[in-house]
């Protein structure tokens, strides 16, 4: 095939990274049909523009670091001058999971001539109520809200949102009152977990263990795992939550090792692991014992942020983060633009399962 023009190749490369979250050079070579040297040169050019981040053996889309001066990105497509509306966006992280959600919000806002004001709360020190007030004071016409707590937004936060007088849409969150008249767009992480367990069962595993990391998503993943085990008639397997110890701490290492030992002792040879980081660390510790993935323990990661960049590319459950942001922003803009209040819309998105090598369904060629 004739070599693509550089600009075309860069665009295709960015599309592949956006779809997968991260890819190895070898995967990009296969997908684009060019040499590894060409891919590495393209990645160097795109990194210099601030559009990708190179990691060992591959690359991922660049993620902004709070407080850091990011390299200037290419000019966006033309939008109406002097936007008349601003959308307030509250998220708990700017470095993991949410960058692609934010990108989706920005894309939908740009289509409709709106701008975004971002407020950051924090999982460790939530200040949702303060941030909501600051976004309102900054001139937001409506709010997109991801609270820093669990998947269910506390009533105190909903009350403050109602008091603000601004239309709002919950983003990757739902109200505690399931019958409350609140709009939301959220991933159905239960279905994501069910898809992972079903896939492993179809590969012949009668027992599928679960490792979670204490995040707000962990409870839904546990529910989905339990439902899949029951519906598929699988046998019980170890289920462990790490409780979010500090990365690299002795406590974290002990919990990884305890999980591996429980799986091996029970004859379990497959596991769903939340998150990518935890799956990669488990894989590393398995290798230290002389064990291999997927031969000794098949793995599916949950999140698909960096799963493709593992030594053995990780099969992963991938929430539709960009689509989530786009849909939430469109719901809010529809409400702002409507002459009459539209019906309340509550949208659940099912995550995708992306099959790679770590589950045993796809084998990585031996060098």
C-alpha cells in the first residue's frame, strides 16, 4: 500500500489511540501498515506537539497534568465566535479516567458554540459543594457533575445543585433516590463485569476471581461479578478488595501476593482485575514467581487506560468515556436550548470488552 501522507498518518494514528486508549508500536505498525521506524518518528512528532505521551514500547493520548503548562495543541475546528454560554464541569481527577470524558464534553460543547469551565474536586479531600458554588459564580449556565464520592450522589449535593437554580446533569453518577427526576449519563459497570466474566467462562474457566482497588466503581464491579457467577453457574472463587493502599507500599505488595496465592491454592486460573495498574502489577508479580499470563492466570483488566501497553497486552473492559462526556454535554445543552423543558433522560452506557492477549483468546507471537 502506498505510504500515507504524514498529516493523514498522524490523524489515523491519533484515532487509533483515542479508540484504544493506548497501543504498542507493533500494534500501530499492523493497523497503519507502515514500518516501526515510521511509527516511532510519528510518535516523536506528536509528542512534541503535546498530543501523545510515549511510554515503553508504545504511546497513549496525552493527559493534561494539573497546574502544568501543556504544549499548545493544534487549533480546533472553527466554532461560533464569542460563545454565549459556559458549561460548568466538575470532575474528581484530571489525570486518570476523566481526560477522555472531558474531551467528549469539550467536543459536544464546541459543536454548539459553548465553552467549558472546569472545577476539580478530589477523592481524598472532596469539596463538591464549594466547587459547585464556584462554578455558578464563574458564570456557568448549567452544570455537569461527577461527585468525588461513590457512584450515588449524596442528597446534600443534590440539594445544593437544586439551590443553585441551574440545570444540571450527573456524569458517571446517579442519584441515591432511583426515582428522583434527575438527568444522568453513567456507565453500567455491572454489565462491564458480566461481559468479562462471561468471556472467561466461554474460554473454559469455571472459576473467575475478582480483585478490586477500593475505588467508587468497585462496588458495581463486584455486583456484576457476583451476578455473572450466579447466572452462569460458575464455582466460587477468591474476591478481594485492596482498599487503595499507597502504590508501592508494602501493604499493596502483600495484598497482591495474597490474591495470587489464594487463586493458586484454589486452582483458579482466571481473574478480573480493577484497575489496569493493578492488573499490570499482578502480572509483574506472577512473572517474579516464574508464572505466566495467560497460561497460569488469565487476566482481564477494567478501565482500559493503559491496558494495551502491558508486556502481555491486557484484554480489558473499556467504559465509553468519550461518548459519556459527549452525551452528558448534549443533554445539558438540549435543556438549555429548549423552549419547553424536555423529558428527563437517564442514560446507561454498556462498556466494551476489548480482547487482547492476556485472557488467552489471542496469542502474542513468540519473537
